[in-house]
């Protein structure tokens, strides 16, 4: 399966982030998306948060009530080897180019996505390879569901 954008998500603040079919992406992030806690969320090096459709499905099989957008991710990718999604990696998502900057540590705001509120299940420290990743925007543009994903 070719790597692609499975879904896009944004909200006026908080989680879950509802799905949108497309969005304009700037160096500040996805237009229309807001974060409540700007000390730990948002900013140029955390303009977007990405996650894997396959990992969401694996978490669901473990019994977690997680769904796309419920952990605050803006971009859900399908067909990507998540082990390659490490800080410093550059990707093209449709016409948008990004660089992964850091793993996104989980916080209590996403606890409803996990059985028994065990949000540490996606911690980069205790569960390497299961974390969401933050990214900065290198080239602005529009991103849409189904757009091709290319690792640069």
C-alpha cells in the first residue's frame, strides 16, 4: 500500500479533534486548529502532530477506545513504517513539506483514549516506537485526505 494521508483533524482547543477533509497548513500549523496549553503544545517546532493509522488499529485491538484525532494528532498517516518516523526525518504530504522535530509526550488530556486512562501506552520512554511525533512546516500548502506521503 502506498503511503498516504488517512485523515486530518483540528479543533478549536482540546481533544478529540474532529476530522476535516482538507486544510491549509502554514508554519504556525493547521489553519483553524488551536491548543489550550501553549507551553507544551503548538509553536513552530510543534506545528503539527502526526500518528499512524496502523498503530491506532493496534491500540484498538488491545482494547483502548482510541480513534483518529482523539490523542490530539492533526495528521494520521497510513502505509508508513512508523519506525522511520524519527526527529530529523523530512516528509512531503501532498504539497506540504515538514520536518519531524520531537516525539510528543502524552499528557492526561488524552486519557479517555486509553483503557483505565493508561495514556503512558504511547510514551516514547516506556513504549518506544508508539509515540506521536511533532513537526515543523518547511513548505506551506494545502493537505487533503488521500494525499501521497513521501519520505525525503
